[in-house]
């Protein structure tokens, strides 16, 4: 076990899971090292634009979705009776990361202006990705991203961790890296963004390789870093809900036995059944901390492998 509290680095690849392939060897290597699983999402209206989808899924990942819904309900009710938004804010607010987790110091690094604004609302100290580029230099593969190896060191440095030693005072307890397929969220709405998806995933793959190299067993920081990688599918059209990314099929359950079939754990929260859970295209997640997290039998980062 780690002899000191760990610091967390969470990498969230927003909407890029569909571009994952055999060539992303570092992501597959991380899956083979860690504990793998799914994070189920709520069903959302089909008319959500890309910015709304980013916020909705990010809110679920950060577990503030219910707070956001409550805030919207209060806003709607105040608008109905003609009160101003100022009155609304007096009655509802989304708690910050520090308020929810005993003063936790959290930073977000993102290439999305939408995530930037939302991150500030929930209490993150937000850094734009281009600011990281200014510190580390740009990647040889894409000028939209920082050099991945230098970025790996910089992200760990934000946690107060260095490759050769651990600093006495950490800057942040949590660093949340949010990477979408494009620097301009609206570009995802105009159609073909395959190149942006590929660039984002290639960079995350290279970044993961750099981090894995730094936190090798026996290194000064190995047992002090909790590393999590989360990839989501992004926008899902209605005709994709019956493909191989299905968590459970209602067709497998006889109607006469449906009442006897136990609720799946991912459909429960706080002891209550959620009726709006999406049973397909969940987020895929792997977590790893040396000598702390278990190692599953997964060999690659894929839906089918995690489901096995």
C-alpha cells in the first residue's frame, strides 16, 4: 500500500472511444495493468447539440448531474413566475469539488471552451490546453496538442510529483484532463470529424505511454499516483443502440419473469432505481495505482474485453 495519500490524475477522452484501434498500444497496456469497467450514462434527448452533450456527460462523470437537473428545474420554475436569475441562485447552486470532498484542490486542463466554463462552475482551477503547449512545446504530430512526454511530466508536476522525487507540498490533489476531438466544439457538429478524433486519441495514447514510463514500479512516484483513463463514445444516434456496445438486452428477459429479474447495479444510485439509464454505449474506464488497485484479466482496452 502507498505510505502517503495518493494524488489523482484522471484522463477523459470525450467522444473518442469509437476511434480506438489496435495501434493504440499504450492504452491497451494500461488496461492490462489496471481495474477495468463501465460507467453507465443517462438517456438524453436526441436533440441535444454537441455543447449540451459535453456538459451533460461531464456532469455525470463528475457526479453533479442531479444537482444540474435540480438547478434547471428551479430556474424554470422561477422563470414561470417571473423572477430573475438572481432570485434563482439564492435557492440553488452546484456544490464545488472542495465543498464535496473536504477541501480537495482540483485542477482541470481542457481543449474545450464548454468544459472550461463548466469546470469553473464546479470549482476546478482551469487551464486551457494551449497554455500547457506554451510550457511544454507542441507535439510533432499535431500543433493542437502539447508534446506528450513533456505534458506527462507537467501534469504530474501539477500534483506535486516529480520523476526523481516527491515534493513536500503538492499543488493539487486532483488533475482532471479533458480532451475532446477538436479545439472548437462546433466543428464536431458539421459532420466528418474523423481526423480530429484520430488526432486526439493518438495524443492520449502517447501521453499514456509517457505516464506509464514515469510511474514504473520502483520509481519515486509509482505508489503515489492514482491514474484513471475514461473514454466515451460521444453523440450516439438512435440506430446505434443495438450494436455490440450493449450492456444488457431486454430481449434476453422473458416478460413473465421480468419482475423477478434483479436490477443491475449500474441502474441504482443511493439505493434508488434510476429509470433513465442508457443500456448501451457506456463510458469505458480503467484505474491503476501500484500495489493498490487490482489487476483484471483484460488484455486490451475494448468494450468486449471489459464485458468478459
